[in-house]
C-alpha cells in the first residue's frame, strides 16, 4: 500500500487531503517517531522511523495525527478479502504488505500482470486507496519491483531481465540491506549488484557472515522461498514506547505488569506456552538491550511472566536510567501447544 496509514487518514478526513500528514508520535514533549508520512510530507524529507521532532523541523506546517490502528486493521482486512478473490496463496507481511502467488489463478485470468492491475483497481474503487505492485518470478525481485514506481505503480521484471536488473541495482535498494550494511559495502567499493556479483560466495560470507550466501544467490535472481500462507509462531510478545522516559523502578514495574498482561492474553488466545522469557529495553539514547531467562518447563501464566520480567529488569540496575521502551516476549514454545498459526502482528503499537 502507498503511505498506508496516512492515506487512510486522508481518505477519512477530507481536510487532510493534499496536505503534509505525519502519522505517529507528537513533536511535543520528548516526542516519538514517525509511523508513516503522506507523500506531501515526504517531499520535505520526512521518512518512517524518523524522530517526530526532526519531522517538525523539516516541515513546520506538517499535521501530526495520532494513529488509529483499528481503522488501519479494518482497511487491511478488506484489502486481503480482495486478494483472496484471485488466489488463496496470500502471505501477509504486515497490515500494508503481502506476497501473492498467482500460479493458481482462481478467476482464470491467465496473466499475473492483469491480476495485479485488477487488484489495484479494486482497492481504488472499493476503498479509495492506492497500492503499488511488483510482478516477478520470486519474492525478492517482486518486492523490489513493488517499490519502483510508487505511488500507484506497477512494475514487471520478467525472467530474462532479472540478472541484468539486479546487476544495475544500487546496493542500498536491495531489500534487507540496511543503512549500515550499505555503507560498509560502499566502503568496500561495492556500489551495485554487478559489484557484488564479482565476489565469490566465500568472499561474501567472509565479509558479511551467513547473510553473504543470501547476497550471492539474490544478485543472480535466485530466491526459492515459497509464499507461506500458514506458519508456526516463533515468539509472542508486546512492547510499548512511552510518551516520556521512565526513570524509576516503580514506573518501569507498573508498565511491565501491564505489558505482561497483554502477553498473557495473546498466549491464551493462541494456546501457547514458552520456555524462554525475554525482556527488551530501549534507552533514551536509542541503545537497546535484551535479557532472557529460560526454564526447564513451559510457562505461560501471568505471574511468572511479570515476575520474571521485573527480575530481569532489576538485574540491569535500572534506577535513574532513562527508559523509552519496554517489551516482553516468550519463545521456545512447547511442542504440544504450538500449532500452525495464521501470520499475525504481535507488536503493541
């Protein structure tokens, strides 16, 4: 979807249309981060995950909107209903993105490009939102293609064009290559896919670890991952970024009790128990740490989750440290309780 949260806001509130909209934390107080920005805001350099205060500096007249996740979830559900008219092979990645395998064509259209056009048009006609689609023979290339002509774009990269396309692609455009890795690549003289392609698989592993094997395959257009409609849950958890930094143990424990309750409810919903409880802490300087405790038996009761999280917190000597985020998750699920789950978003916004 194109600037999904901001587009829903502009659809639902006509006074926002044509204006720079920022969905996310307020620029007042300590501020938060940008969840997404309308295209009118992006021309000022505003991007997702940017501190709200910085966004305000870039565009003083931007309109900051508090997220309405119920509205976004409802729109996402209707979008997926449209997907299922054309194929049952749908793998949601988030509220605003999914992979579709249209090998099995429910409407016998006979063209992946035509299916993408019809889906885009249905979303526009029925939901007054725009989507961009990438069409290719595998996930990686289709994902990159989906970003080429935003907004309201459609790009097709056929089998014969993949290797040439990947060779010309800047390393920073590779899906999964973050800013730090891209900078490392550039320092090594690796600016495009063609540069990466000159290195052997062993060279890439030596430079980038196990991910180097992925780079070796992907620059050649090789991605054998299937579209997965059901998957086993690997972890369940919740986290929250606070409006103001927490500085006392009492404040942190209160928030951990609340977050533990959210985690417990999710475990109950999916009938899961785990052997490892993990605490996540992010400080005001954005430094992040995790602490874990494992059990010899599966746990999932509220008291164990809360007490363990608070014990892990205490071991970090938290008093006086400015804490902006806390999170709790359970993993290493009991084999008896773990069942295939539809992909779900388990993060507390």
